[in-house]
């Protein structure tokens, strides 16, 4: 009879699985990682995955092997917001929407909010006055408040300028929403400036990565698509 993964049903959790042969051990580690990613409503960071596999296991290689098995499937593992998350492939977004099997959940931005958000993303940490100066017109407290309510920005360090006003920075939720792993994944700011995409509100909105503010390609407990 095949040995059962130690700690799977009782006793202390065993990340090492030293009693299993190498191939079975690797398979069990893959299963554990996939199970955690499947269940998690948010991107899972490396530190969380390290806790469930042995010290000799490479998280990157485990992820690679899982992704290889998902080729041809309608979902994949993606590196986003500093972690990994299971997401349905964008090719199936229309089918998911057409099924009406799950509620549509989007983050809606006004044009003014999106322009302010882009400005903060590229110039963070930046004060509200700094955003206004960059854009050439007043950015109201209501706009900043709306972006904070949507968990796109949060308070950063205080500015060294007189009065020490708060600066603003983007959040992990911002990274998740636009499918970014790090801020380095933002389109090159010099390229956008050369194309005059940061100087026009209508063009600035189109400059953001990922073509939609809807999470039709994401599944998680707080998103559009949740696998059952």
C-alpha cells in the first residue's frame, strides 16, 4: 500500500516528508502548493509556501512544474503583487461573463480618479499638492479619499516639506488589480512621457497596464470568478 503523506490527516504537520520516495515527495509538495494557491483569495507570498514544503524544495521549480501541468487548461498560476495566484486565462473572460454564474464585481474609476491614480503610481511617494502640480490642476481631497476607499492608495511617509503633509503610495490591491508583480512592471514612464500619455487625461487612462478595470480574468473569493 502506498504511504500516506505524513501529517496529512493527523499529528504535527510534516513539511519534509522524509519517509516518502523522492518522486512521491515532490508530487505531494506540488499538491500542497497548488491546494494553498487554489484556496487563497489573495496572492500567496513565498514565505507562506516555504512553510508547507521541505527545506530542499525549490518553490520556483515547484511552481514551474505545476504551470507545466496547467498548459491547455483554462487557468494558470501568475506572479502578481509579490506572490502567486491562480487566475483564469483572459481568453475565457467572455465565457465566464456570459454564463452569469458569478456576480460581476468591478472597481469603477472616474476619469479624474484614474488620472490621479496613474500619477501617484509613477511618482510615489507624492503628496496631494504634488499630484496637483504634476497634473496642472487641483486634485481634491475627495479624489484622494475615493482612491483610498477603493484600496488603490494609502498614506506613505510624511513629506519633508513645510507642514510635513502625508504622501501617498499605491497598495498591494493596486498591484493585484492591474496584474503587476512589482512597480517595475509599469510601462516605462519616459516612453509614456515621450508619447505625451502622461500629459492628457484622456490618454493617461489608456496608459495603465491591463486593458480593463474589471477582474474578469481572476478567480478568488473576493473576485469575479471562484472555482468550485
